[in-house]
């Protein structure tokens, strides 16, 4: 029999979907800024493997010569990005949802099993509630990354007024590298996230919009027992 | 989202509940998404500000820059010092990024130069470099930061703007809100808020790496203001003015933030 199982709170869904376009704008405007001094590349043993970014990339996205525009967008949307993040964190703490989110003691070991399962190496996935161990780690990490972006961002935005942040981030130069690396992290997260969402299917995707999943409940046994561990019932 | 409907006589079936909640949440999502797209379109296509002291930015974005300035001015403090470095770390070859207002093909003779300070009532104070050099010299080795994203540790020497003000008894003028500086040819010009100009690390510099400034670095006198991006560090200061309104600013006319503070 079909049943509704509550999954994501309205606040969590709101924060998720507000963050998505804001972060997109932050990454885009960040690239407009980065272009003006695009000095980063991956170099291993003297060989340059990748330059951030190749010309075709800049030209396709119409990035060149838009520094002032990028800054104007970046320094507006930074407010929304930060406020939305603060709102989410406060909500998650107060509501107690953090219990479902932060990694547990065995999460790191379990996450490995989840990955093996996802890669079709292992048949059984470890049992889970709202999030599995790998999700707990990934979704907590992305929040910490968000905090990191705000801190490294402030460290390069106002390195004199927030000199202590710049110091914590290892100086102006290193803070800019961290700020950039975190952005690469978001892109990497996004790619895996999208693949996982597609693989997880409609029911899972819908729950981030409507808040619930549809599950199949086992028919009730003919003889009523007093066993009430069926928590779907109480919702 | 799932307020049980008390008025309905019959309990909804699970299927009905699912459909109902799907409909509500997806239509809400669609409306909000359309609103977001519309909002973005509006912002992206919003008209450029009317050119004045600032220009070149979209109207709402300029407003945001100015509001953001007000916020970050609150955290500005004379006690927040720019980090200083040992002399050994200063670049020997100092990057020259721009020559606007000091182009090499323009005739300029540093020996004829005098700093012009516009005072009230049309009086103009004329100060020679020799005179400035009799004032106490301050040196700073700090990380010069360009709005483009690069930075370079460099070594400058000159008169603290604060000392300059005191020496020439211009204290009354610091009650005004802004300082304006322009190159002698008026090709490059900047505006500074008074607190930033009066910051203890702001210099009217005439030396770089213990030698008199080279022409391309702004000889005979340039501004070194470590609490601002490089765009505000005017080379070859010709004139200084004081005002309560924003003086014109070269890069603020090109879409950049007027404040550009660090």
C-alpha cells in the first residue's frame, strides 16, 4: 500500500533552491573577476596540464573584459548567498535536523561501503535514514565549504579591515587560491550531485520540491501487535 | 504544506493526498522559478546609470555598491593596519600597470612641478618637492593590491598624508568628507573618503626602493593608499581638493565601485 513519508522540511527545500541560482551567479561573476588575473594552472613536474581557463572556455561563456560588471554582481549576490546560508545553518541547528545531517562516528567507514555499492562493486548498501553515510559527509562538507567561501571571500575582499581572516586563510595570496579552489569544489560537487539525483530517480527528486516520498508500506498483519517501531505510522 | 482539510467530509485517499501535495508544491516551485528568472532578466537588462560622478554600471547594481560601501565603512578603522613586510621582500622591479594621465609622450618636466592644494576662497597652495621632503619621512613596505587580482610587495617612502595636513594647517579641511586628486594633465583623477585619506598609512610618496620615483611610477609625487585598490593610488599628483561631495573618479566612471576600499 502506498504511503506518504515526510522527508525534507520546507525550510531546507527553500534554502536549497534559493542557493542554486545564487551560487550559479556567484560562480559566473567570480569568473568575470578571475579572468582579469587568471594565473592559476595545474602543473606537475614542470608540465602544465591545465590552465584556468583556456581561451575557448572564456569566449564561449563571454567572460573577457567584464571585471567591473563581475564585481558589481558578486558584491550584491554575496549578501544573499551569506544570508541564505546563515538562515539554513540556524534552522538546521534549532530544528534538530543536524542530527540527520552531520556524519556519525561510523559514517566514514560506512560511506566507503556506500560508494562501493554505488559503483556496483558491493550488493548491499548499509541501512540509512534520511541520508546515507556518504550523503552525510558530502552535505556537511558542502556547508563547511560555503562557510569557507564566505571567510576566504571576506579575506580577499577586505584584507585590511578583516586582517585576522586573511591571516587565518594563510595570507592574501593563499586566500584567493582557496576561494578559487572552493569554487572548483562546488562544480565537482554539482556534477556528482546531478548524476546521483538522476540515478536515485523521481521519488527522491520530487522530495526536494514537495517534501515527501511515496513508500510502499507492508500490509498490516492480521493480528494487531503492540510493536510500534513502524514510525511511518506516526507521521 | 500538509494542513489536513477539516471541512471535507471524506478523508482523502493517499493517492489524492499525493496528487494534491504534488500539485501545490510543483506549482509553487514553478511560480517561484519563473519569478526568479524574471527577476534576473530585469536585473541583467536593467538600464545603465545616468553618467555622473559614477557611470558604466547597471542602476540597481550601482545602488547596491553604494549601499555595500555604507556597510563596510562601519568596519573601517584607523586601528586596522595594512600588513607590513621586511625590506628584503620588496619587489626590485615594481609592476607598471597603467600610464593613464602620465603617458610618456606627454611633455612633463618634474623640475617645474608644484603640488597645488585648492583652499577655500580660491587660494591655491603651491608646494615644491624640496619643501615636501623637509617634512618627516615615512616608509612603508606592504602588499600593493590591484583590482584585477594581482598583488605585489613594494617599498615606498614619502610624507604621511596626515602629517602633510597638519604641517600645512589644513585640519579644518579634514572635516569635509572627500579628498580629490588629479594628475597635472587631468587625465586621471580619484576621489577618496576622508577616513581612508587620513589613515595613518596613507602616503604622498616620492621614493620607491629608497630612490626618487621613476617617471612611470608617478614621479615626482604619487599617492600610496594601502587601504584602497591600486586604481586609487594616483600617480603624479598635480592637485588636491577637498569637498563634501564625491570628487570625480576615473574608474568609478567605468563601472567600478567608488569606494574600492580594502
